[in-house]
C-alpha cells in the first residue's frame, strides 16, 4: 500500500525518512534529469521557507517506511502573472515505477497547489507523456541566457 505524505516543514518527514535521505533519493532516482544533492537541498530549503511569497511543500510516497517516490514543489509568489507553483523535482524509485505512483504524486501536487503549476521537462523524457495525460500543455519554449563562462 502506498501512502502519500504532505511535508510542509523540516519536522514533518514521515517515519523512516529524513531530509538527507529524501534529497539522496531524488538525486539517485532522477538519473540524467537530476541535479547535485546540494542543489536539490536548496529547493527543499526554499519549500520550507516562511518568507512571504516563498515556501512550498514536499510529497513523499511511502510503502511502509520505505520511500517510493518524491516531489518538491516551490511557491513562486508570482501567481498573478506566472504559475503559482513550480514542480521542481519528481522521481519514483526504480523498483516502484509503472505502478501509477508518478501519476498519483502529480495528481496530489496539483490538488494542493491552488490552481497553477509549471514544470520543465526535456522533450525526450518519457515523463512528458505522463504530464500531458494529466492535462499539462506545452505553453512556451524555455530560453535561457548565461554569461559566457558563467
Ligand atoms: C517520471 C516518473 C516519475 C514516472 O513515475 P511512475 O510511477 O513510473 O509513473 P506512472 O506509473 O504513473 O506512469 C508511468 C507509466 O506506467 C503506466 N501505468 C500507470 N499505472 C499503471 C499500473 N497500475 N500498472 C501498469 N502500468 C501503469 C502509465 O500508463 C505510464 O505509461 P506510459 O509510459 O505510457 O506513460 C519516473 O519514471 C521517474 O522517476 N523517472 C526518472 C526521473 C524523471 O524523469 N523525472 C521527471 C523529470 S521532468
């Protein structure tokens, strides 16, 4: 049985999971689509912020005390002009994939986010299909600029 836990602060991790294991789980299971653990931890830190316009939440899908899936949501504070939340990271553990946990997690994230969510997904990531089936639409191409060498 999979249970989805909603985590709004550092004290709210379910039994068997803590901040370090949550970050490590994401780092391991994001694979090619991941970031270094210290960057993932920054998104967790942001989610726990109490500053106005910041914050967010985490979701942990657990089978007993074992982490099966994880989500990090960050609140943008820009809801009048861009989506209110960013789904920053989502991953399901290797042994738990293709059982509908990813779909359940995205559904639970959408339910808790007041109406609008944006996420980034590489066009060749199979997760794209999952998002589109759940009603996400490709709205804009994302362009980025970086100072040369920066
Ligand atoms: C993307 C990811 C989170 C999806 O998690 P998941 O739990 O496997 O997702 P689901 O099981 O809900 O859906 C995956 C597939 O299983 C199928 N499925 C859903 N429920 C099912 C069930 N009960 N039985 C069998 N198959 C099922 C879905 O139809 C879907 O098929 P598709 O390949 O045609 O889309 C997971 O693959 C992952 O962690 N990937 C690596 C990290 C990543 O890419 N993150 C996203 C970055 S943008």
